[in-house]
């Protein structure tokens, strides 16, 4: 719960610090500008609000790690992925998108702080506890924080504790540990295909090199 709040607060602060010209820069998500990514974060925040008020009766079917499924790399053909840039452009001015993000983002943050971690909720046809759901989103916020600042040299990085937590989750998904020589940031970027590993990194990865990228969906 604390890591969710920490990662979400840091990501919201990073969006708040965007300069006017930053919104049109590329993000770390292929084909998306920074404004498109922020529009996606609005939808993510809405999903958090929806899920936290969607109780479930059954036993949990996933936890904070198995919540994530490995999918094929995005091609831009997915209808929702293609819709995001059009939605972002429809705001017209970055300040309007920022206002919407601030509004919904603050509500999602408050809802998470008030939620009972032991309650079971349903999302994407799965059942899990609120605690596991919010823990899963530490990965989402941390990766998208890295995406947000990919082309912003002065952008503040995610908190060290959320980078470490996201790396630990990715290693559980991979079923293997990244080399100790990899920083948490590099493990996440290389592991999820956001950066191509160098020859030296490929050698250090060993058999794990054949498993990446781990594209989460």
C-alpha cells in the first residue's frame, strides 16, 4: 500500500513538473508522445477507481505478480492503443489534460489510501485482494514513470524503493534474477524491452537473454 502511494505520488509530481514543450516530446512507449502517455495514465487512474469499488466474492485467482500476463509487443493495431493519441489530441491544450489527470489522479490516490487491503476485488475477469492489486500497480507506475522521462534528461526518476520493488516483481515473472551488475532501472528497461541490451549486458544475462523482452499486459 505504501509503495503504491509512493510510486503514484512520484509519477503525479513528474507530470506536474512537465514544461509546455515536454508534452510533445516522445515518451518511452513506442508511438506515443508524452501527452499520449499522460492520457493513458488518466485511464489507468479510472481503472483503479473502478476496481476498488468492484467487490468480488470468490477466492483470489491471481496475486500481485501473476496479475501480469506476458503479451506480444504492441504493434499499434490494438484499438485502445490507437485511440489514446486521438483522445490526447482532443484535449487541445496540455493544461486541460493536466487538469483532468490531476483531478482523477488525486481521487485514485485517496481511494487507494482508504481501501482495505484484505478486501477482494475483481478486474479483467480475475479476483485478487486490494493489497495485491495496488502492489501490482507499483510496476505500472514505475515503468510509466520511466517512460515519461525517457526523453526528458532533467526529469526526476522514480523512487529507489519502487524501482527495487518493480525489479523484484519482474524477476518473479521471469523466474530468474537479473545480474547484480544491472541497476534496478536498467533491469526494468532491458527486461521489458524498453532498451536494447549492450553486448556486455547480453553476455551477463546468460540464459535470461532468451526470455526477454518481458512485455506485460
